[in-house]
C-alpha cells in the first residue's frame, strides 16, 4: 500500500493533472480592482479616471519623459543629428528641452499637482 501511494505521489509531482499556469498569464491585482474614479493631477489629462486609465496615462507620460531625457542627454553629448534632427533644428530643440528639464515640466513629475501660483 505504501509503495502504491509513493508511486502515485511521484506521478502527481512529475505529471500534474492540471497544467501549471504561468505567473505572467495571471492578471495582476490591479486589473481585478473595482473601477473607481481617481483624481489624476497631470498636465496632460487631469480629471477623474478609473485606476486602469490613470495607470496607463502615467505609464505613457513616464515613457515620454524618459525619451525626452535620453534626447536631452544626446543634445548635451552633441550626438543628436543621428537621431533624426537636422543641425538647424538641433539647437532650438535642445534649448527647449533644457528649459523644460530645469523647470521640471514633463520629466517624471506626473504626480506633482500643477502650480497655480501663490495667493
């Protein structure tokens, strides 16, 4: 009896009855959350959004900010021409990115509330 149980146990370990589900196939808990409105404070699309819309918007803005930061590094290194900008447009484009990076607009500040000035 023990021998049969051992074989059954080993068979279930090496040949499972139910196929294993990969971790990447399981939905994250965020997608299982109820669709509640969240206030999103970003310069691009402020307003009430569901948590999924807010997450997707923040991911888009973070990707855009990362791309701008990479281009700004290319501007500082002088290698922007091979990224598709002609030399005539390079200076004004790089100057604009440098101003934006110093002011903090568009570089990963999606969760910062907008500055309405001091009263």
